[in-house]
C-alpha cells in the first residue's frame, strides 16, 4: 500500500497514461495486482525518477516535483505522532495537493474528483478532528519551505506538475480541508 502512494505520485506528476491505467484497473490493482504488471509499473516509475534527477542532479529546482504530496504528508505524519505510515501520509498529502491545485484553478473539478476517487479506492479514509493550523505549522518545517514561506508542488493537469514558491497560506488551508 505504501509503495502504491509513490506509484500514484509518479502518475500524477509525470505520467497521465499510468494514471489512466491505474484508474481503469484499480479493482485489480491492490492488493492482488499481477506481479509482472507491478514490476513493469515500478520500472516505469524508476525511469521517471532517473529522468528527473538527471535534469536536476543538485536538487535546485525541477527535482522538487518528486516531493508532490510530501509537504502535507510529512506534516500529517508529525502531527499524528507517526501513527500513520509514510505512504498513507503521502496519499493524504496528494489529496491535499490536488485540492490545492483545484483551488488555484490549475485542475478542474472533474480532474480533482478522479484523483480523489483513485486515492480513496486504496481505502484512505477521511481523518477526524484535525487541527489545520497545527498541520500548517508543521508544513513550515518541510525541506521545500524557506524563510517562513511554503514552497508547494501542485498539478497543472493529471500527469503534469510544477512548484509554486511562497504559496498563499489560505489556499493551503482550503487544500487541507479535504482531510
């Protein structure tokens, strides 16, 4: 399950075809996925990572897209005293980032719904009684944040992403509302 969070991440930031494949076949994906198909998907994700790292070996810009879903995900892990796994945190974080992308009009409601439905199909349940401001405070400590500004990875489309430097905190709060 944790590994699927990373697979979905690559689909969302770089590979619309992979997203559509998983979306179409989600009933056969987890936990009973065909091992040969899983191997093919993992190799594809590794190739994506290699391509990104080669373009930004020193992690100065573009490579930060690999942290899609991780800013809110890491914050949730900390907020919940590490009672959720990293992958579950990333699933939640991707849902937050997708909602943030919707709030910024980078994706439309239909795209957001497709993303949320796919994440939810992995049995990712809404969290109860969370404090958005406390989660937001943890986000300021993320490695992509600096000078008390949150730098955040959002979607341009399913399969396309970008970094927003100094994202508006009110937009992030709207994103966090999906938790």
